[in-house]
């Protein structure tokens, strides 16, 4: 037995048993016991290290990214039957509490072998402790790619799965991860968290990168649980003398009440992938969700003009042309008749007007009607029957995919990217349907895993695009894009409807999580909000505010709240010249974008979390912002319980609700009556202390971020408001006594008393920044 202790963790490794145990030193109920190391070769049973011969055991000391170190052991096993060596590196990080494992297979024989999976840990039922003797499980599952659902499930629940089979599965699901459908049986991609709602602790299991393999997690939960974590090597052909090495697998414990429960894991992943400095989140306009594929050059020009006209009030910086300009998906250098002049004149015009020109490309997917299918059938990925592999039912037909192991196909993607950047002049690329490079199939070069094919493809894209081009990954297996993409779509598409429908049919599609809809987008916007800033800037997909769509105003408020509260990119996708003033103000209210990562208070409690809290800080102080959603199809009372939302019970509180303008005062808990179906309440709350309070405004949804300074004495308050744009609207103050005079930039400004005791309001127009001074009566 080998033992090691670091940072509150105790590791025991049993080379002869091929297993290990991990224990927390402080909490006897926090452990993994007898986790088995194993691998599976093509069409064989799992080979457990226990049955192999030990060749060598050595101490291991490795430098790790971010000036950290790994201390542990390196064990080499011989599998005489299959003539492979199995190498395990296992250890504890010196600087923080995390177990890391990496495995390799080396073909020592004279014939190829085909490894399917390498298990970093198979933990049997009852061999897992998550903080207390009693277990009340909550399993957080993260889907494979941008559009795949992410959510936490509780005891008795089933993981929600699509019923559309080959229509959606090749797009949404990693073929190496089991599609679990029974209650209490869950699976996840790359990482997962098994939480215990009793102890409020969790076990985070996941890979630090997806450069070599897509990682999978599977777990049966109950009063006792099991869990397996493995790397999919997809049956790649390992020729004699060749080796295959997994990415690092990790295990760590977390506190479910931490505002960022995955922080340690996310930071380790970020270091492992050398995540780029976060570029400022784009604020932009995108053509897709109004025009869809019918967009034309004229539409782009019309919207560009309007976005330029209103830029003082709505300072967008990106104009992104989406799908619809190309002759077909696959034929990128030829244009649709609706873009008779191609794209360079548009990119030039967008640049000339002072915006970043962006364009959509889906470099790895090919639509059936594309000329590329006939011209280069050999570039397309085949399935095991020799037919073109199915990349999912897209744009009303089954799609195909490029086989990037064909060098010509890969070179074509370089050319597409270089053309868009260098010839057309785009500085921002929305790269879509990226999963298509990694679907199941018979690749021309079978010596790569699907994850390697995709990662190498994305590295080529980054190289072809250059370091300066901003890249957004979409439909992208998450782990593959880390360190290469500046932004990543983390949700299913929004749509101008709350629930999914297809060709007017709603009943059979409404429960699908893998289809565009505002509801499906919002779920992932919240359940993946913590990734923002750690791995990239999150792209929550577009805000839609127009009147001529099927979203109700409360639904639009929910979408805007979810996008605003979680930070990241902010793009709108309406026909801009036709928006009413009221609807434009919804967009305006989200600018500037606030720092990301709210605390999702019921993250592990429900698959549709409805409690978001953000503690916004600036030079003036801090404001807790609460967003409480009603996901039900009927109006619902929302009770804000002080203990659940973690604010002081003993105080008197006051808040202004942003969307309705209602003012609430309360002591203890707050009950808000009859919140509309799919609606939200957005509150910036303040404790009443006798001192003056900036309650909020119509200027910005945060109701406080706009206040840049605040100086108060017995006779006056001096404060400044700045939004980096023009604004008009009302602001609200709670004052201990009636004001005598208010000035804005030295000029007197009218104010009024409201129906609420001690609450006063004033209307103002602000250009950039304004200085206010309020004098009390002597
Ligand atoms: C352009 C769009 C937008 C959008 C992307 C992506 O048929 N389908 O299954 C399907 C799925 C996703 C999808 C389109 C079609 O959306 O997320 O923002 O760029 O492509 O076609």
C-alpha cells in the first residue's frame, strides 16, 4: 500500500489490487473507497488492473500548470494476454485539495489493439461518502455540447432525454456516454457533481481537458451511490509500439452552498487548457432569430443603419451575420442570391461604421443538397455501413459531416476560415455545429479518438483565424473549445416561443429539451452560468424583445433577467428599425453588462433553478440583487424567505422591483403575489437604517451599478450616475426627510414624493455621466 497526505486529503493506493481510496482528513464521511482502475479493449470485458502483473512502482513528482505540483505514484502494469502495458499516474496536488489520475496504454505486441475506454475510477455502491452517513443525492449533469442540457436531478427523478432518436441524438449526445432513462440513473459529459443535500457537500469528478478523449461520468444514486469516470478512446487503432494517454482525471470535494461550487475544478481546467485572457464580452446584433435563413444583404444594411443611429443609447459593438448568406452549408465561398455582392462589402461597411464585423460559419457540417457532397464525396465521414454518417436532422434534412482525418477536408476548413478573415474582413467568427467533427463514424485515419480529431481541428481553426480574431464556439463539445474559443454558447437556441414546436406542432415537442425555445435556453443559461470567465466568456444566446413574437412580456423579462444576471455576451436579434421605444428600453436596461457568476441558490435543488442572487459591488458599496423566476404555466405567489436567500431576518427591508416598478417593504420574509406564468421578479434589496438609500432606477436592471459615487452628510447627498451611454428615466430614493432641492450638473431638477412613505423620485436625462446634489431642508 502506498500512502500520501496533502491539503486535507489522504490517498491510499493499492497497486496489487489496482485500486485506490481517497479520504478527507477532517470529515470521516467524505471519501471514495476502493476505486478500481481498469480499461476496456474492443469487444472485450473490462480489464481490471488487479489481474495484471506489476512491472514497476515509482514515486512521482510533476510540475503542474499554474505553478502547482503533483506528488504521487507511477505504476506500470503488464497485460500479457493483450500484450499491452498499462501505466497509471496518480497523486495529490500539493497546493490545493485534488486527486489527479492519468492513464496510458502502450501496445507492446505485434498486432494492433483497439482501446474503447480507460476508467479513472469505478466506485461501487456504498463505497462513496459525501459528507454525512445519510445521503440525499443530487446529481449535476453537464451535457456534451453547447445545446445539450445541463441540470441537477434529485432522488427519484429521471434524466430528461430526447425521444427523437437519430433526429437529435448524434447532435446532442456523446456516443461514449450512456443515455440513461431510468429514475436515479444519471450520466454526464466531461464532469459531474454528486451532491448530498443532507451534508451540503459534493464530489466533483471530471477531466481537466478533452484533448485526447471525451470524458464520461455515470452514477446510480440512492441512499447509497456508485459512480464511474472514464475516458472514451473510441476504439482507436493502437498500432504496435504506439501509446495512448488520457487527459488528467480529477476528484475533489466541494461545499454545495459555496456561491461557486465548481470553482476549484473550473480553475484547474482553465490552467490545464491555458485559457486566454478574457476578451470583453460582445454587445451585438445577430441576424438569425428574426430573419433565420431568409436574411438578405438589404436586411443587414437596414439593421446596421438603425444600430448605428441609436448607438448613443444602445452602444452595441458587433454586427454578426448569421446563417443564410452562403450558397449551401458546405459551399462557403459561394453566396445565396440574396447576397449578390458577397460578404466583403458588408464587412467593410460594418467596419467603416465602427462596428466589429462578425459572421457565422459551420465549417464541419455539410448539408445534403450541398455541391460539396458531389464534388468531394471522399471528404465526408462514413458510418460503419459505408454510408455518409448522420450529423443530425438540421434545417429539415439529415446532415453530413467532414472527416477531418482526410487531409484535404481539413485543409478546406483552413481555407474557409482564412477566406472569411483575410479576404472578407471578418474579425469575429461564430463557429457552429462543431460537434459534427466528432460524431460516431468510421474515420479514414482510425488512429485518432473523436476528441483528438475535434481538438486538432479547432487548433487549426485558431491558427488559420489568427490570435486577434474573436472566436465563438457553438454546438461545440465544451471541453474541446477551452483555451481556443474566446466565447462559447452554453445553451440551446432561444426562439420566439417559450416552448419548442416544429412545423406548428407543439404537443409532441414541448417537453423536448434539445430544441430551440426560450425555456430551454434559460435553463442552461442558469445551470452553466459558473463557466463564464473561467473557461471563456459565456454566450447565453440572443435576447428577443419584439412585440410580434409568441413570447409574452413576462417571458421576455425572464429571458432578459437570465441574460443580464449571468454576465457574458449580450446580443439582440430583432428587426431593429421596427422596435417600439418600450421594447428598446429592455435592451438598454441590460447595458452595461455586469460582472458574471451569480449565486444560484437552488442549483442542486431543482432542474430548473429559480433563485439567483448577485452581490454587485462598486466603489459605492454592494447591492444584493435577487431574481426569482416562476417556471410554472400559471401565476404563482413567490415567497422570498430570508434564510433561503441568505439575508438578515432581523432587519426592515425595502426593494424596488425592476420590471414592474413596484416597491416592497418587509420584515422577515417577503411575499409577492401572483407572478405571471414564466415571469420573474427582479429586486435590488436594501436594509433600512435611517440613512438615505438609492433604491434603483429605470436606467439599468441592476438598480445600482449606474451609481459611481455617493457622499452623504446630514445636510446633503452628492452622487453621480454613469452608464457609458445616454439614458432617460426615473430614479428612486429612500430619504430620512423631505428634500428641499435637487440639482443635476448644477441645474435644478424637479422631484416628487411617491405613494410610499419616505420614497422620492426624479426623472432625468443622462448623457454619459451626471453629478447630482440633493439638499435637505435646513
Ligand atoms: C443557424 C443557427 C444559428 C443558431 C445556432 C444554430 O435543425 N437543427 O437542429 C438546428 C439546431 C440548431 C440550430 C439550427 C438548426 O442553431 O445555434 O444560433 O446560428 O444554427 O442555422
